[in-house]
C-alpha cells in the first residue's frame, strides 16, 4: 500500500474508532475544544507534539529562531522611529 493510499484511509477514519479518535486528538487546534480534553487526551496530544518537535532538524530550528529574532529586531526599529 502506498503512503498516499494509507494517508487517504487514515483521514477517512471516523472519530468513533480508537485510531480515529487518537488522530482527531492529535490534530485538534480549537482552543475551546482543547480546554475540554480529559487528562488522558491531553497526554496523548502532548506526547505526540513532543515527539513531533524532536523530529525537527536542528538546522531548521535555528533558522526559525533566527527569523523570530529578526522579527523582534524589526519591531524594535519601528518603535524607535515613532
């Protein structure tokens, strides 16, 4: 089975199945729904996000940090002109 087919099947899972429920917990972004998560759901999501963050290559993380730093520098320069 190709990755594309597998992804398509996973995305089609109902939230009523155990795997579908985990997928929906991991993908949730609505702050109001996140507040309603049980402790177990929060753990599932935080474990997933922690694992995902570890997979970010160091170089990409450094590039992101540099972009943020440059954004703050630019904001500071705008304040100086005002």
